[in-house]
């Protein structure tokens, strides 16, 4: 199986030897606190006392749960970018 642009293979695991990292950010100005991110990636996201999402760490290895969390956010408040280039992973560049 080949790796896609996220550095993950079709099973959702990190492709061997990519060494890529993602910067994970939540735009708290638009986060509505749906909790979908926590549902998809509970090890990577939490809701604070105001019910707004926060990444548990600002960086992560490419992984399917974090990508699903970003894709599942109803207001696209989660952004993923490649470190160090800043190339968008999600939402994709138009």
C-alpha cells in the first residue's frame, strides 16, 4: 500500500520513514464545541470548560484519527499544516 499526502497508508497508520509532523490548530473564534474532534481523536483533542476544542499537543505525527477529527468538524475550526513548510493538509488549499 502506498502513502497518501498525509503520510498515512490506506489503513490509517503512519507511513514508514516519512518523519512528517503536523501542526494542529483550532480557531477558537469559530469553534462551536460540537465535540466531534474528541469523538474522533480523544487522545489528541479535549474540550475546555467553555466547551471549546483544544489540541492536547500543538504537533503530532500524521494519523487518521486527527485527520478524521478535522474533516468531521462542522465549522472547519481545525487546521492541519505540515511542519516546517506550512503546507495545508486540512482544509486543503483551494
